[in-house]
C-alpha cells in the first residue's frame, strides 16, 4: 500500500540506532494506515524487523533505556500499542531494497517489493517460526546505569552489651520493665526503683546473657537431654523463670536458694565483666579470692578465678597502688665488655661519698669532706681509685688526668648520671651530672679524644659493673674506718690498699684441685698476677729478647684464659629472660619514683621511644603535665587502658 524511507544523517550514528529509527518510521506509517483504514475490520497488526537489538529495545520498558533510544521506543509503543513485532531475515525483508538505492525501472520487476515474501500469503500458522532469541538486558546496549542504595539493618540482639557499667545496665533494664508494667496496667509510677524491681531486672539481664552464650545448653535442657561438657559437672537446670542455675550437690544444705543454686554466667561477656568490676569497686577493691567468694553467693562464673584476676589487673586504682614494671629482654653486652683491648681503654667512672678526713692529726682541726672517684675497666674489671676534695669541674679533671697519666689514655668513658638516690647521694649524682657536661670537661675530652657515654637517668642497672665496684669499695671503707676520722694521707693510703684488694679478686671460678691454674684476677692484666700475692724469686737466666718473648707469651696466655674462662661466664642472662611487648608512642604510663608512695607517682604519655640494636625498647621519653622526662623501660608501668 505505502512505503517510506529516510537518508541516514551525516552525524555518525550506530547501526542499531539506525535500525531503531527505521522501526520508528514504520510505526508512524502503520499508525497512518490504521487511521485511514479505521472503517475496515482488522484482525491484528504485525510489524517486521531484521535487527535483533532493535526488537529487544522495542520490547523493553522505555524507562530502562537511555534518552535517545527511550524516546523512540516510547513513541513506537504509543503509536502502535497492539502491534506484534516479529523478526524477519534480511533476505526476506522487502524494505532492504529501499536502502540500496534502486532505480524505478528496477523496482518494476521485483516481485518481493510489490507482494512481499511468498510465505506472507499463507495462513498465520504457516508462517515460519523464528529461532531468534532476544538480547538479555545485561548485554543490551543503551541501558541506563541503575544505582541502588542498599540499607542493611543489623539487629543487635545483645543491646545490653552497649553499656559501660553494671549499674547503668541494671537501671536501664529497670526502666524498660517499669515502662512495660505501666503500659499494661495503665498507671504511672514515679518513685525510685524498689529492691524487687532491681532483682527482677537482674534476673532479666542474666536471662538475656544466658540465651546469648548458652543457647545450645538451654535447648537440650528444655528437651530433658544431657547438656554439653562445659557445664555438665554443675548439673544445671532451668528454674521456673527459665534461668540456668547450678544443680550441684548442696541441695540438702541450709544455704539460701541463691547460694545453693547460683546463676550460671559465661566468662567472656561484656555484661559479666561489668558485673565483676561493680562488685570489685563496691567491696573496696578486694583481692581475687575474696571477690570470687562474694560473687559465688549469687553467681557461678565459668573459669571465675582467671577472669576475676584479669579484671582486677585492669583496675586503674589497683594498678596504680601496685604497678607492674615493664622488663624488656636483657640486652646483649656492649662490645666494650667482650672485645679484648688494653686495660682501661674502655672505662667507667662513678663517685662515692662524702667521707670525713683531717688534714693533720690535731684535736682542734675540723674535718673536711672528700669523695672517692672510681674508674673501672670494662674488660678486665680492674679498679683505679682517686680521692678528690670537691665535686667541681677542676677536681674531676684533675682526678681524670692522674688516672690517664698512670693507666693510659681512655677511648670511651661511661658514666651513670642518674638522680635515683635520696639525700646527700642524690645531690652528689646531680652535681656529678652537671660537671660531666660542663664546657671545660667536654673540651678536655676533645683534646684527649675521650668519648663520654651517659646512661639514662634512674637506670642504675645499666651501670651494674661500676655500681658493684662502688659497693665493694664502700664495704671495705666502712668496716675499716668505723667511726674514727682518718687523716688525708691515711685515707689515701687506705683507698690504695682497697684498690689492690679489689684488683686481686678472682673473676673466674675457683678450684680445689692443686694442679689447676690459679684463678684469673684483674691484677693479671696489670702486673701479671694478683697484687697482694707473694713475690716469687726469679730463677732462670734469659736474655732480654727471650725475656720479652716470655712476657708476650704470658700476656697472650692471660687473654686466652680470659676468652675461655671469664668471657663464657657472661653468656647466661640472670633475669628478664622473656621478650616483652615493646612500649609504643602514645601509651599511658606511670613513672616509678624511689622516694614517693606508688599512689603519688606521676602519670604521663610516651612521646618518643629509643629502641636498641635488637629492636627492644629500653629507654623512653615521657611527657607529663609539667615536663618531659627520659626514663628506662624498667622504671615505667604501662596503664591497662584501651
């Protein structure tokens, strides 16, 4: 009856879109024909298209398509709503000739153009059935991108676990139960909670906790079956209110019902932890065993002892009263103590005193104060004692000069500059710290190429070698002097004799076998033997070269014994054997103070850490409310806070 065609636009358009434009043009044509033949009875309307994508678009709701395709599909569906769209192969499609650009004379002899395909003249049931499948929506082009906002509601069954204390949980449950009661009875209650209301709230809270942690056991008991092994020894049962209780073996005792048949509670639950914390604070921070006995009058907590101890450990007040110090793994010895070097090449210095002496042995002469300056070799434990009259910079440099002049130059000098002593000794340590860091002392060290090494404050354990030497020297001084006052010369003589005694101490193990060698002492590294031993006569006649070789062999033998006998005694760690978790920046800590009770110790936050060569943090800087302090890790306790 009629045909129509359009020229493709100059703008580049995809083939499926052009096919859809052709279908849109066909819908207009069919709508026009249907309007002209409205008086003619028509059974049905069919439209044919050889594009599977265009057919899929036409059969898709327009709101799912992009704007260009959606507008044309909407118009097609509006123009011919009752039309049935079908697929036709390209070879049977007469509209294909219009797109090829044939002349009018050529069209006169094309029967398919004028009459359509041969099967079109048959009955509808005889038309060929197309095997074409429409394109799925997820593979169809020009589909809109659908954005979905998925809201997931997680229903928290354990809403009581949101509260931070047992008292809050109990009161909120009481409000809930009172609200339900007022709603049912249609009356208002304004007074405070009664003991019956609080007891009922307590049972409801335990009921909820048990349904959360003992669901399987409650189901088995409800069916009169044996429950699981973890509470089977308690012979549990469900009371009239559905609460799981201990059956036990005390049924015939005179105890109250709640004490005979306690409410069973799990060990790992937020509400149970709040309950333990509440009773711990209510009963004035009692210990674990006492608190367990109090709780067992009403509750039976699984593994009660361990969970109660862990909760008490997290109590800030209890922790502040008895802080647990942090003990990192004992560090390896520095190279200055385990590498053979010349005596006093690596040394440490410390002070002791004051001691009272007289310049002359006269009655009216007032005593003066002197101090003992101790130098100790880190390799051989050899000791050198000097007496100084004051703690000035000049006095220390003079003692250091005498020491270097007698024992040789020092490459590394270690010092404990802590302020961890009280009274006069605290003043001594503070003064010594100041004089060791004065420009004059530092200039002297630079001129003599001495490298100073300072231990952190309040860390005497890091200078245990010279601390023990000071203790040994004071041991002899106090027992020899007693209450008498020596002259300066007598005091210097006594300290020199004490030095000889300290350098004659064995540093290797003793043996009762007379065939074994004598024990190694610091004197072997200084003079070839203990300083207080008897002099042996020289019976052999050697030349100077032979004597020199003998001395060299003897020195090598001493160092060989040092490596084989003494060095191996330093292998084992005497304490702090287990690695601990390192302190971190931001941790809240308590600073240990030697002259204050624990509850008066300062609280601070770690602002800087100083890990050792093995990665373990042994020194930290703590920022308190007033200042920043450097402390060893063993002098701080990390607070158990989240």
